[in-house]
């Protein structure tokens, strides 16, 4: 069974390549005959009828056929590449193949879908045979236009985002697939941003240090003033106590002197002032006081 698997895959790839080649040929013939028919209709029909009922419908059919041809061509190229050299196609040609499909079914199909939406009145409505003014909506064309728009929108923007992200990373790493200018611009911004953040953090630290230093300085000055005031108050209290002691001492000295004077006076009266009166009485201490 291991020998049958490669043969069956080769046969399947050959069948896909043959069918895709047949579809490409048929689509090309259809595009050619549609273009010839468009030229003939332009000559045969009236200009108003051709512009309103034939021209845009034929152009839409030709454009859809061209994209169908590109899809068949893509399948043919992939089958042929895998049959010729699987390793070469998977390693060397896959990027070109993906870019080819992206350009066709991404931006190109998206642009054609936008044109179809812009001219929807002339593309999505078919003219009635009885009255040209009476037009009917063609649901198959509307469905095809919406599917093409959604697919092309998804392929265009998703692949563009992935590719842009890859190129951006390559630019930041200074690889060949990226842009040196973008890498230099990014790293310059990073360096300037880090430098600004470092300066900002340094300024914050300096500000905090200055604030703490000022607070400590203010506390030291406040403590110094309080100690000075306390020392002055203590000196004042000490001086008041000394003055009070001096006053008490002076009062005691004056009191002692007064007591000595009183004592000396009493001795003087007792010793020297006791003399007889005319009625033979002695003068006593109480009499002198009276």
C-alpha cells in the first residue's frame, strides 16, 4: 500500500491539472466570444438599449469569466509544480504562488467588486422585453457579486495584515525582507522613550529626596528651636528661683537684724532705765511702753 499512495497522488494531480487546463481553455474561449458578441451588439442594437440592457451585463459576465480563468490557472500551476518537483515548489515557488493568488483574488477582485457595487443599478437589474423601463432584479448576479466582495475583502485585508506584520518584525530585526528605515525609526523611538522614562523616574526620585530632605531639615530646625526655647525657659525659671532665694535670704537677714534691735532695746530698758520717782516707785518696762 505504501507504493500505491504516491502513484494515486500523482494520478490525482494529473487529473486536476488536465481539468483545470480544460476549464482555462473554455473560459478563455468564452471571454473571446463574449467580447465579439459585445462588439456585434453595439453595432446592431440601439445605443440606449445597448447602454441600459446589454453593455454592463456583458462586461460583468466577461469579468467573472476572467477570474474563473485565473482560478483554473492557479489550480493548473499548483498541480504542475507539485508534479514537477514537490520540494522545489514547497520551498522556492510557494511564496510567488501565494502572492500571485493574493493579487488576483485579493485587491483586483475587491476593486472589481467595488465597481460592481457602484454601478449596481446597471448590473443587477435586467430589462424587460415588453418595456425597457421595467427592470427586474437578477438574484444570481447579486449573490455572485456579494460572494466575490466578501471573499476579496477577507483575502485583501487579512493577508495584508499578516504580511504587514511580518514585514514590520523583519524591519525591527533588520532582516533583508524588512525596511532599514522603519527599523531605525522604531529603535530610535524606543531609545528616546526609555531615556525619557529614565529621566522622568530620576526626576521623581530627586523630587522625593528633596522633599524628604526638606522635611527632615524643617524637623531639625523645629527641634532646635524647641530645645532653645526650653533651655531659655529653664534659665528663666532658674533665675527666678535664685531671685526668690535672694529675697528670702534678705528677708531673713532683715528679720534677724530687727530681732537683734528689739533684743538690744529690751536689754537697755532692763539695765539702764529703771530709776526712782518722786513717790518712791520704780519705772517698769510697761510704764515706758505706755
